[in-house]
């Protein structure tokens, strides 16, 4: 991949050379900025990187990333997202990292486990699920994608500014609703549509979790209605070396509703991954 066709990689924090960096993958339909609250609370000795996934933020479109990778431009895929992340990190000199992903970012993290296991020193799965969409969810995603493209605007996903929050925060945190709406408004309709189609096509990756030997953590808000606690428990049961962290009073956006326990979980994961790397 040429540099102009790679994902935009943001350095959220510079840490010490030689320590495993943390790579954070954002949710839908947002960009790297959703991780800033968590980054402020992470251990200061670690480099923290956050790419904008295809079409979001400052990154090239999904079809352009697919073409650069030699994949089908007309077949939106979470695998393309993962391969784009891997190529971008390796181009930046990162060949081993702890990966954390929320929601869509979690789908990408699991694709990295399957397709680029050598890259993953530890994985944090936050408000996400390893199972594929059922037919109803898949149809809804495709309908939204068609609507967004037809209307040339992202209004069809504005409802997510509240649905991603826990029931209590939808009313109590108007500031957070406004921030999320602003992030959604900044995304292009074609990126939103491409990502919806990619997520609709993703496979069940529970087997990828079962085959992973490294350290992991699963984080979920106890008010998450999109990826509820049982889906988190399903992933923990599949993983060999995992912990479950349930964040009280938070929904699908634990990273912003309650960033402290998310940062603590990722900080502990970094420590575990560092100890595992030292034993090799």
C-alpha cells in the first residue's frame, strides 16, 4: 500500500520506546476522537495509537483501501478494515501491539486475531460481540446503507447519538449526546453505508477467540442494549485467558460514559501483555 492509500494513524500519546503500544479501534459511525477520554487516563509510559477506519475521519474510503490491498472494491468487508489496519501499523514500524476495539472496532480486532495473529499481543473487546448479525439485523443494516446513499446524508444513523448510551445517560448527559451527534455529523454518507454493508457481511468469529492464546479483557456496560452482557459473557467463555469487566451505569459507549474503568481494564491488559512478552 502506498502511504496516501493507508489509514490515517493518530498518535494519541507518545510513550517509551520498546514497550508494547496500545492501538484503539473506534466504533460506528465515529472516528478516533471517541478514545480521547480513555487516553487521558491510561498509563503515561505507553504509546497510544488510533487509526480512522476506512472512510471515517481523515482516512481514504473503503473502496480505495480495498483497491490498495488488492481486494474487491465492490465488496465491503470488515476483513478489509483489518488488513488496512495491519498494513498501516506495519508501515509505521509497529509489528506487535495490544489491540482494543469498541463495537465495530471490536469486529476489526477479532478479524486481526484471525488474519494477523502475529500482530496481536493482547486484545480488549469493548461493547462488541463475536457472533454474526441475524437476518433481521443484517436487513436493517442494508436498509440504512441504501437510505444513507440515496439521501446523501447520515440522518438515518442520528438515532445512535442516544441509542448507544445507557438509559440513564440519555437524559442525564446532554453534553455527551451533543458530542456524539457532532462526531456522527462529521462522517460522510458513503463511509457510513460502506461500513454498514461490511458489518452486515461479517462472519461469526467466536472460533477466532477460542484459538487465541494471549491475554484479553472483555468490557461491557451493564446498560448496553446493542451488545448486552450475555454477548460479553459468550466471548469470555470462548477465550482462554480473559477477564470480564462490567461497567455500572453505562451503555454501549463505555469509553465516554465511564472511561475510568475502561482505561483501568486496558491498563491491566497492557501489563499482562508485557509480562507475557517478557516470558517469551
